[in-house]
């Protein structure tokens, strides 16, 4: 599940990836009525419901060490081999993690095996590539790499024909620093600390990222960014391609 990857990518992760309350609200609504949740690829614990008995699964020591004392109990393990009984949980949750699993099909099959319903937050790479100005105009190389990742189509196909896909809007002041979180705060992408918490950037060739950041810096200084994208600053939230996939029967 990319545990070794997050042993270096996850350093300082919780500092720049604080759960956003509006996204938390939407994910909690997607979870719906439940007595038990397993959060697979749980990281530092973002978006785990506080009103439902939850167990987290995470492979990385670095990420486990960043979980707060109030976070759900966690076990170290892989998505592809979950240490739980069949249908043990009402809901299986996976938040921006499936693309890091070493075998997404196996991990999603395990998520279905141990839970009656599944809630997966992922993204549509086509929408990101076309709508997100940083991906489209500054770092298209990241979008090329993401074509090979398991994203919304792969997740919904694997979870079955009844899987429902819902758009998740990204607030202009989103507190969770994922890739498109700073669509209205372009200066954030100049911050190496912010970029280190974004796998789409951190896993792209360093020279390409450096060139993209230099171009963005120049456009911000010259006013070109504002001339092209200043209208975005008037918006409260936008669709940047993030999707919640909900599947399963929910029967106990």
C-alpha cells in the first residue's frame, strides 16, 4: 500500500494536511448510518468519523507516528491483506489512498470483503488535467503520470455497477493541502513544505517541478497569473475533479 513511499513522503504530512471541515461533512454524509468503520490507508487520521467506532489500517511507521492520541486505534497493515473477518464493518473508508496501493484491485476487493458499504475518495484525472490551472499550464507532467494510477473510473468499475459517483467541491480556503486545494491561493505552490505533502508533485521529476514553480513565480510577479485566473478569486468552491464513490448494500 505504499508504506515505504510514505516513510519519506509522509514526513511533516500532518502539518500541511489538516482535514477540512466541509470535506469532513461530505464524507460523513457519505458514510451514513453506521456502527463501525474501517479506515484503510488511514495516514494521520484525517476524516475518520468521531461518532462511529473506527479502526484504522496504515502501513507506514512515519504516518502512524503522526496520529494524535484522540485518533482511532490503528493497526499496521496493508490494504491488500486486511486482518479482519468478512463483513466485519458497516463501512470501509479509503480517502485519497487507493492510488498508492501496490495492487488496487486486490485492495478494493479486500475493502469489499470486510465491509458492507464502501466510501472511497479519489479523483477524475481528466477533470484535474483540464480544470486545474497548475496541472494544465505549469505541471502537465504530473497529469501524464496520473494516467497510470487507479482513480475514479478504476475504483467505480471495481466496486461494481451500482457504485455511485459524487463530485466533491474544493473550498477556496481548503485546509487540507492536497493537489488542487490551493486553486485560489497560487503562492502556496511556491512553498516547498506544501509541495512535499502533495504526492502528485512530490513524485514528479524534481527538475520538472522546479521549472513549473519558476514559471508560476514569474507569472505571479508579472501579474500574468492574475490576468488569466483572477476571476477564480471570486468563487467560494469549485469542482477540481475530486469524487466520492459509494458502493455496497449496507445490509447487516
